[in-house]
């Protein structure tokens, strides 16, 4: 069972939080999407200390996510019309559509493929309409605009033909990521209908199917019982046919790996031959310390999950509330990374999924008394830029790429090392 704000506030669970938090939640859920699964409420949140609990913080919005001004506006609403206006104004002020995602919608001639994104040559993202929701919503979600009434910002498609037609004429594409929301929210029948498109003989160039999902964290029952039997069988068949299936899991905190249900779900997926990789953003108040990441990566290795990415929180939604300065993100990553064995060092980060590509913070160096960030693309719209380090002036307040000043001339002086170079700034900020 899943709880909307109304259902939650009417349920026995509401009594576990104080009356002020109940009132705040009712107001906040008008702006931010709110949904939470019974599994999260029953098995992941420690209600004795809910205010500090990382999974409570992960799923329940709080007052400080809004600026004082916006909070006052919400508290003083006088009519339904005003509420609509104010909510809309606040949502639009929260950068609902970060990092040039609209630019990624592909076209063939005049035909636009609105449910797809194609940013990197090998990989296409597909947004099935029925998967544009999740088993619970994360307070820091970077796709929150998908879940609220900001129609012009939605990416979704229920058109199998779009998926088929686009891939048929793009033989360079080897990977398709089915994403959302959470595609595992779809019933098996619907999910399988899309998987069947990807396994058609004409699309034999599709070698890997990725499923981007937080279901292992929010609803591991999805892989247990009869419904679970069906999906495990289906995935096994696809793997037997020669395709690779990568489950792009989203774990934000080691507590999400602690239940018997998630252990069993992971085991079943692995036994079917599915590779599970794990990624999550670094979020203030939820996982902004090295011990949390160290423990999470270590536990993942023990469970057979491959640590994959630590992301920098994107500049959308309550970014001011959740973001961690880039230099601190680098420190947290480095400290955690230095305490894990080589098996967990598959993880990459901290990485910004920005408009031009995935930018890794690769180091902080000092030269002539000044500090600099060392950055590099690990994925890029322009593949020629990948894996070539470049520099930005150190800025202790910067939380995202566009707050950094890229240095064009550092590579001309003696700090230059083989392979280091710099690029014109307009390459990075041309959106
Ligand atoms: S699971 Fe992903 S898409 Fe769903 S709310 Fe969380 S971050 Fe957003």
C-alpha cells in the first residue's frame, strides 16, 4: 500500500509525528510531491527518533525546504485560486527542468520523440508513461516536475512505436535505460511489452537494457511473491537470449540495505543473472558524511551490488536545502574511498550530471598559492572531451558546475601535465 498525504494523515502512522509536523506536511505536500510506501513506514524509518532518521528525511518534506518568503506565502493562503497561483509560482522558482534536458529530446526530420532522451551516442533514455511515478517520493528528487502538474516539463511516452522506430535507425545505440519515475512501478504486463520491443531481432544492436529504479529500496516486494516470480523469469529469459540487464539501483543510505526483504530481492535478481549497480546523490542531512558512504559501499559489495556513482545533488527543487559544497563533496568522497577495499572502488564521483556531460570532481590542487578544482568529463555530448582533465578556480561556496569559473589559461603555464588541457568556457555553458 502507498500513502498519499491525505491517507498518511488519516492513518495511525500520523500519530508517530508531532502535530506541528503533521500541519507542516499538509502544507508542504501542496508544493512537493509526497508518497510513501507501507514498507518504508514499517521497515525503514526509526520513529523513535524520526526527525533525525535518514529515511524519514529522504521521504518527508520539511519546512526548511522552502524559503521563508515562500513558507509565509503558503501559510497565508486565503483561497483555492490563490493556492494554485502560489504553488505554481513556487514550483517554477525551483528550476523544475535542470540541465538542458529538453535539448536531449531527439528528432528525425519533423518528428519529435518526446518520451526519449538521447544525449550520449551509445545510450538512449526511455520514459514510459505508466512509469512516471515511484513507490515513494524522495524529497530531493531531480525529476519531481514529472510528478506534479507542470505538463510542459514532462518527458513520457507510451508509444512502443516511437521507441522501436527511433532505435531502428540509430544502430550506434547499444544501451537503453528505461527510467521514470520508476519503471518498476509499472505492472509486469506493461513493463514486459516495452522489454519485448527491445528484444526484437531488428534491434540486435541493443546489447544492454538498464532499469533505473529505487524499488529495491522503497518496495523490494516487487521481486518477491508471484509478481516477483514473473519478472525474475522474464529477465532470465532476456539474459539467456544474450542481452545484458543492468539494474541501476538507487540506495541513499545503508539503512535501506538492512532488511530481509531487500536481501532476498537482491539475491533473486542476481541469481537471474541481473547485474545490480548502485548510485545516489550526496545529500545534506541524509548521507553527507564519509562513514555513511563507506558503510553503504562495503555492504553493497557484500551483497553482490556494484558501487557505481556518487552524484552531486542537481540544481533543482530544494537544492539550497540539500546541496553540499563541491569541495566538501570531494572530501567526503575521498575519505570514504580511502576506507574501502579495491572491490568497492568501482564507484565514481563526486559527479555532476550537467548539460554538457557528467563532470567528475577529480581533485583539488594548489598552484602559486591558489587552489583549483581538477575536473574531467567521464561522459560528454562531445565524446572527444571525455577523460581529459581541466581546471576551475576553487570556490568554497560552489555547489554546481555553473558556479565555477573554468580556467582557460592554466594549461599554458608550468602546471601543465601531459593530457591536461582547458576548453573555452562557452563549451560548458552554451545552453
Ligand atoms: S526514486 Fe528517483 S525518480 Fe522517484 S522520487 Fe526518488 S529520485 Fe525521484
